């Protein structure tokens, strides 16, 4: 298991942990609402002016609040479970094995496209089987096209020469190939103006890497050089 896969595994476990916690909170809120509801006789209206009116209204508010929170936690649990499941199937560009995995995916997609076409030819000839719908072939063909384009983009990035580190006044601009990130490493916290420009240029602070970074690309390098130039970060 490489470093990326270790991070991916840890993130998946974290998402699943958050899903389980929210599912548990949802159940707790639901049970609280149910218990409060069982204390009110079925069909019992609010007795206006009766000494029970205040407590009855407060209990109804508590039931409503707990049910609302139960639904919110349940939705959060679904969200985190979805994220955890996607971690198992999605191929991230940050994965060092991304190109190989995408090539395997491409072969499977292309084989499936051939199988669908052959199946449809037989179905039309024999009229005994249900053919694949045209949209299924169109959608799979679009996946083939997108996968090929991703492979080409990643191969270009992988094959491009690594830019030399740029060092200036209190910073280093470097390519972290392992993380697939172009990184600004500052000696101190940059000014508000520089941080604003970094964000607008797509750089985000990474607490783990202690760097302002974005995915490696020609565009990223261009924007980074503009920041260096605009703020005179290198003194000649």
C-alpha cells in the first residue's frame, strides 16, 4: 500500500465513522421525539387556558425539534456513506497508480462496448432477447472518451520535466510530484493580500503539507509566476 492508498484508506474510515456517528445521533433524536409523543394521549388537543397548555406546547416544540434534527443527522449519514463508498471506486488523479488503473478501466469499458454491440446484433437477428438501449451505448462511449482524455492529461503531466524550485524572499515554489501538487512554502504567514491572491488563483492551504498548493499544471505554474511577479517576491 503506497502513501496515497494509506491516506485514501484513512479518509474512507473517517467518512464511515462520521456516517455511523450521525446515524446514531439520528436514532437518538428519533427515540426522544417518540418518547415525548407517547406521553401525549393520542389525538389530545392543546387545552387553551388549561394549566397543561404551556407544557403541551413545549413538548410539541421538543418533538418537532428532535424529529428535525433526526432527519438532518440521517441526511448527513447518507452523505458520508456515499463519500466512503465513492472512495472505493473513484480513481483520483493524485493516485500514483492512476494511469495504470485508468488504462484497465478503459479496456473494460471498450470490451463492454463491443459486447453490447454484438449482443444487439444478435438480438436484432434472432428477435429473442432485449437489446441494450441506445442511451446505454452512448453513455458508455462517453465514459470511454472521458477516460482516454484523462489518461492523456495525466501522461502529459507525468512526462513533463519537473520545474526547478524557485526560491525568493521567504518562500520556495516547488513541484511535489508524489502529491501531484505545485506548492508555495512560506517561512512565515504571507500577508492578507498575498493570501487573497493565492486563493483567487486556486491555491489552498494544506495543514498536512504546511503549504499553499494546487494540482500541477501549466496553468498553475503560470498563475504562481504571476503571484511572484506581482508581489515582487524575488529581489534581483
